[in-house]
C-alpha cells in the first residue's frame, strides 16, 4: 500500500464559525497523525462562506502547532494571487518553526470569483506568468549568492518541498520539465487524470529536487455504518457542489434530501465519480482498486462530511484496513 494523506478544506458548517472550522481541522490532523497518515494539506479559497482556509499559511501554522510528526502543507497556494517572495518568506517561516514538516503545493487558479480575483490585485496575465513565478519562488529557497540583492529570510537555504497541483495537462507538463512532484485534483476534476499522469511520467526530467517522478492523486471518502447512512452523509457534499456551480456558495450544509435538475445530477455523477461512499469495508476496497488501476505514488483523501465524528470515523476505517500495509518508501 502506498502512503495515504489527507486533504482538508476547513469546512465552515451551517451555524458554526471559521474558528470552529479551524479547530475541527486541527483535531482531525491530530487524529490523522495518530493513525499514521503522511500529510495533512489545506487549500487556498477566497470569498467562500463554507471554507475557512483563505489565509492558508496561517491555518497551516495552527495545525502544525497542534501536531508533532505529520507533514502539514498547502494543497495549495494559488501562486498568481501572491508575490513569490512573500510565499517564500511565509513558508520559510513555517519551515523554521516546524522543520522537516512543511509542504508547499502551488496552483495557478484564482481560488475565487472574478471580482475577488481583482480584489486580490491579481491581473488578467497572472496565470500566464505562473512558470516564471514558480522558478522565482524556487530560487528564493536556494542559498544566497554573493551580490544577490533580493532574498527570503526566512526561506533561503531551507528544504521546503514544492509541488505543482493541477486539474489539467498544463501543470502536469510543467511539473515534468521542472522536475517537481505533481498532485492531480481527481477528487473534483477527474476527466484528464489519466492523461495528466501519463504526460507527467513520460516527460519527467530529473532535477536537484527530485530524481524520479512522484505523482499523487486525490479522492474523497465518506464512510457510514451502513450504505444508507453514508449516502445520507454524502448529501452535504452534493449540496455544496451544486451551490458552487450555481454561483451561490453557502456554508457547508447539513445532510438532507435536496433536489436539482438532471443536468446538475449528471455533473455530480461525472465530476465526483472518485468520491467513494459506503461502509468502511466497501470504501477501503474501492480505494485499493483505484490505487491498483491508476498506480499513483501517493493518495490524498478528502473527508467532506458535516459531522466531525464521521470524519474521524472515516479516517479510522481507512487506516484500520489499509495503513498496516503502508510502504515506508515515502517522498
């Protein structure tokens, strides 16, 4: 079994606060650490009433401070929203405080709507500069050279693993030619997963950071005592997804029966097809089959559940069935 990790969106449940969401994230990370999961990543999203991790580096610091051994990182930082130097300084600070435990995943999407994108001072050409911004950011983690006028403190000379994230072929190709690890967002954008994985591995060029390709895929897992219980719990994610697609994001909804049109149902079925719902045995079997079929080097698992008890139980169910065979060969 390959290494297993956790993706957390710090969901703000209906009737709760951002503080509640971040406390739940830290609690889940402590639980994941106890079970032996490898990483716990948080993601940058803006102007989302149901997601509390907009200030991603701050949230990572809070979770890292609550844990001891698990790697904590960004899945990811939307680099075009930020100056590369500022990102290097933020993650250099995190690495200085929690040495050997910080990951930096980079994406090029805005993580927001167009109005919010403009409020972040992001311009229309930001995404086009993504390859140059990644190269600049990597430079700030290198040792300071004589005469160098701009450098990151903290940051320079620190070993912060940098990943590229994507849901298309662009970042797969860029990660390959830059010799960086790659994570694909198959948990919500699965259509190009196989093509991206093949492209990344076929075109990978070794670098000082990574000698051979290392690819991580993502899935969602929702476990209940019965299939019916799990399916009911999954309605929270379905409502959340439809609200986003309608352009009316909300706090993360409690499980309930909801209705949408046939087109929206088809979109749920296609887009969330790697959301595994059922009893612990069923979900573990489906995760194993996914790994056997697609052969990622690591798997990241989201637990989009309203109940914190159910989130913890989902991780426990997976760990009890899969973690005892986990490989020690971990990037």
